C-alpha cells in the first residue's frame, strides 16, 4: 500500500481588515491624476473600507492618463453624516472641483465633524477654496500649489506624506505609497481619535 502524503494546502488564517465598516468617498472630475485615484482607492478596498466615488454629476470621467472611472454620486448628494472620510486626488481635476459649492460645503462639514480628509498633489487647492486651512497648519502637495497654500497661511512641508489631526497630506504620484500608509493609519486611528 502506497502511503498518501498529507494535503500540503492549509487554510490560511482570516486576515484582519483594518478598515472594515468605514465608508470613504473619493471626489473626482475629468483629468484627475489616475494613480492618485486608483491606487489609494484599491488600498482602502483591500483593508475592507466601503469606497464610493462622487463628482459634480454621476457618470464616467477620464483621468489625465486616459483611465476611465465612474462616479455614482453627485456632490450635491454628499452629507458628512454618511462618510467617515473623503479623499481628494490631484491632477488637473482640483482646479475644476474647487469651484463646486456642494463639494466645498461638504468638506467644511467634514472638517466641522472632525472626519478624515486626505489631499494629494494639486488637491490642496480644493482645501484652500473650502476655507478649511488654518493659519500655521502644515501642508504639502505639488510645488505648483505651494504659493497658493502659503497665501492661505499654511506652512509648507516638503515631505512625502503626513497626517496632521484630521488632515492627511501627500506630495505627488511618487509618494503614493507613503500617502496610502498615512491614510490607512489615520482611518484606523479615527476609531480612537488618533492620527
């Protein structure tokens, strides 16, 4: 009789999803920086967050590099009561998004509720237009927005990414891994009010 070897396939232990139960909205417009949208979105999904996308109108949008994405919500439908966090990717889209009064009100409401807001690259323009930057508060982003941020009284930091209270900042595409780490940590900490 030939012995049967034991089954080498073992059932892996269930992975703990750090962000299970949290709801995050990404806001976009045409010419959003593709990677600053898709990579953080996938990272949050990987950790169990429920992720939705909003734009001025629901529909299909094209990123700077031509990748498509679908927004299922209009910014006029957004309520701070419905989300734990908001992520604003960069690219050229922030110059369009900063004119959306529904989005700006939503960001102010999120700030008033002390909920996580994450900005990368040119997205700081949207935070500035929403009026949520406090004098002396550290920020980072693309060098293209540095003067605008300084004019709002922010303190420029030339670092890849960081969390300051309820705001998460990322510099540019090359810093997306650092931005994602800071974002996941901030969302984990939001359950205990720690960044």
